[in-house]
């Protein structure tokens, strides 16, 4: 909405649209290009760097989605986000890899919980179909 965009404009130095555009280039386009290049090299090190980036970026993006109503009020959030993204993608700092390595055990636990939940959800329809297809013992 226009009112929501005014909030974004009032809390950024470079403007909401420009910061979103720059974030898209830094957080998606550049990492996609680097991931493509990493696939083409025989080294696993660059693959690990960029796969770690995508995991951390996905977690960050999900968190940002749910916190957007609060985040939009934080002054200079979008500029801080750009700096954070630059730190994540930098081949010098390898920020995403640092975060991934630090929180790998926690990430593994969450992934396991999600996998278990998805398996139970997938099993429910199958169990319901099997119940419905079993002949009924009731006689009218």
C-alpha cells in the first residue's frame, strides 16, 4: 500500500525502492552468478561457500518476511541490511559460511523437525485413503 511505502521511505537514507533493488542485486543476482561459477569449478570449497550462503539467506529471508511489520519502522534498516548482505556474500569475510558453521547444529535440528513434520503430513492423506478403501464390516 502507499501508506506502507511512505513508512519505508521515511526510515531509509537511500530510499526504499533503491535499497530493495540493490538488495536484490547483492542478495540474489550476484550470488546466483557466483554459484553458477562455483558449479563449473572442480573445487568443493566454493560450492560450500555458496550453498552455505543460500541456506543463511533463506533463513534470513523467512525471518524478515515474518518481522517486516516491525522492521519497516527501524531507521536505516535497509541500509544495514545491504551492509549485512555484503558481509554475507564477500569472498573476503565469508560471512554466510561463518554463520552456517557457527549454527550448523541448530540448523540441523530445525531441518530434522521440518522433515519429520512434512513426512507426517504426507503420511496422513495416505492413511486416510487406506482407511476409506478398506471394506466396511457394517451391514445394513
